[in-house]
């Protein structure tokens, strides 16, 4: 097996684990470089971690990648776990949730960059120049209007209308009650409408 400093061990799939293992103790032992304890921790929690990541990322292959990144992070940072602040499973799920949301945001940002690049390199016909200029000006107005929103409103509106997520998905991604997510989207849209001078 590799030394602890070289990265986490690769637990054997389907490995036997004791019933209801003490996850907090396994984390403490992992922090001391105990590869066997880390393998038991993986066996005991990997299904739940993958399930959470898959619900957010929605792509099985990408979810597997994110889950592996989560366990790499756990192996590196297990010494930071503090049992007085919550359960070991909650700590692991928090790391997984953050990693999954970060991956979704990164993928969306990459897709938007690709779309923008494709649009910028596409030949524009002469008679379409005026229309392209108009669209560009409108985009600038919308971007400036988005800057007038609160951070909470902007995140919700961008996910819903730029990211294409449903209200339920926005609530899950931002870890909010559905009603709160809907309120932020509604309030953000009202503010955008007023800023842009669009009739109600």
C-alpha cells in the first residue's frame, strides 16, 4: 500500500465492514494515517456519498469523479473533523454537497464560456450586424441589472434562468427550502423588471 502522505488508499469494493462502525473513530484513525480505518470508512459511507452527489450532479460518470475527489479531500483533511460540532456522517455529507455544487457551477461556467466563444468566432453576416449589436447592448443591460440584485437573489435567478434549473433544483443546489428559493427568484425577477423598465 502507498504511504499515507501519497494519497488515500483505494478501498476494495464490497469489502466487509463491521455493523454500524463508529465513523468518528474511523475518521480519527484515518487522520493518523490508518489506511484500514479509511477503507472501512469508505465502505460504510460511499453509497450515501455517491447518492447525494448523483442527485446534484445528475451525471453518473461525473458523480463518480466527484465522489473520489470527496474521499481524497476526506483523507487529507480528516484531522479537521470535530465531533463537538456535528456527526461524522454530517461532516462527510457537507464535504460531498459542497464538492457537487462546485462541480455543477464549474460545468455551467465552462458551458457558458464555450457558448460565448462559439458565438464570438461565428461569422456574422453584414445585414445581421445591427441585430448582433442590439443583442449585445441588451446583454450588457441585463448584466448590469443583475448586479443590482442581492447575492442571494442573483444566485437563484442565474441558476433558474441562465442555468436552466427548476425551482426545486435551485432549492436543492442552494440548500434552501423550496418556498425560500421561489421567493428569491420572484423578488429578483421583480427587481430586474423594475431596473430594466419592463412593464408589469
